[in-house]
C-alpha cells in the first residue's frame, strides 16, 4: 500500500478562541483547564511541539464556539506564561490578549499545607508569590509552603 | 483589530502514526493511552469532533516519529472500536489497520472486584467479555463483575 496519509482538515473557526504560543508540550494541560477532557461536542484542534520562531517549539489550541472566562485565562497564564489568546468572531481575530503571570496569585489555587491558615475556617483568600515562572514554582504568602507545577496542575 | 486567526499548519508527517476514525470526543483518551500527556517532544496534532462521512463526527491523532505497540492498539480498540491505524513512512501510508474489539479481552485490564480470583495470588490472566461496545461495558469471566468505560479508563 502506498497512499497518502488521511488529510487532517483544520478549517478556520468562525467564532471561538485560538490559544497560541503555549509552552511546548502543555496543550493538554490547557485542555484540562478548559474542561475539554470532558468530551464536549465542539470542534477542537490541538497541535503540540510545532516549530515557533519566538519559542523554539510551541503548542496551540483552537476551540470553536467557546470563549474563555477570566479565571480560565489566569490559570493558563500559570502554565503557559507566553500564551496569546485570540478571540475570533466571523472568522476574524477581534481581540488579541497576551496572558500575564501576576506577581501575586490570589484565590486561584489552594495551599497544599493542611496547617496553613488559608485552609482553616478563617475568611482568608489564598495568595501565592511566583518564585519561578518556568517551571512554575509558587510560595504561599501565609505559611511559606512551596507549590510546584505538578501539585498545582492537580487542582485544575 | 481585524486580522486573520493564527494559522495552524498541519504538515504531513514523514514517519509516524495517524489514528483516524476515533469515536468523537475520545482523542484525549487515546492520547492518554499513548502517554502523550507526559509531554513528549514529538510533533502531535489532535482534532476533535470533526465532521466524518462514516461516523458523523470523529477525532484524529497524528504523531510524528512514533509507532504503536500491539498492547496500545488493543487499548485503543476498547475506546474507539472504529479507529483505523495508519503507519506512515517516508510521507506515505505503508500499512493500514482497522482496530478490532475482540469478544474476549485478555490480560489488558484488571477486575475492580477485590474478591475476584484474578486479584488473588493465583496465576490467573484477567479475562472480560464485551457486553456492549459503545459505551464500553465489560463483564469479568471469573466473578461476573461489570466494568464500565470510566472505570476502565482509569487503568490506562
């Protein structure tokens, strides 16, 4: 047999979101944040480890008919600090946003230290400082506990 | 702003595998079977819920530089009984294989019933019969325990 491989048609999306410049190999983590693993019906394309001028290698996720909540963008920033979010309407990018890893991460993730005051019944919002962006390493404002990327991912 | 969306170039793969006709929405399960979630460096493209003449909707996974072990093909058959595996060498499909869900599934998954003889120290190979193909439902040969897809997926 010597036929061409099955064609993978990646049609333009009409309305939806293109998340570009995701750190190479992290597209499935982004998919997890967006709940794609729960088998939604929308058309989704994921490309991993494709060559990129800016990043060497990058991942990309395209989702038809889906726009991101602010909390989703914040989570993506944690895992893919170079990502750009393109909002597509009527086949055109109407808004382009670069995610930003803030110095302090508030209310997004929980501290893994059970003794931390943020895990008590006190009305305390979790807060972490970025110790290292890649691979991600956060330090709890309250107890100094260090959270690494794998622990953080488990919460998404 | 009104520019075109970032282009997602899906180049042909030189050597590798194209898994086509995956049941719609199951590409990420197939990715899990193949260990793609562990962030390998190879170029991978995943398309979900794309229109298909044969299946209505289908998923597709393309992996550069990767060929599948028989045990991986068997697992894919459990989740995507209509899948076709295309082996690509030098940009051409040199082999095309349709996965086959066998009547009896031997040695691939473990019975969830802790009291099942296959979970004792006896030298017994696990064996399940297919009760339903989609969604997958298997019955243990030894204890009659029914395993549903979500339980099975946890083992992959």
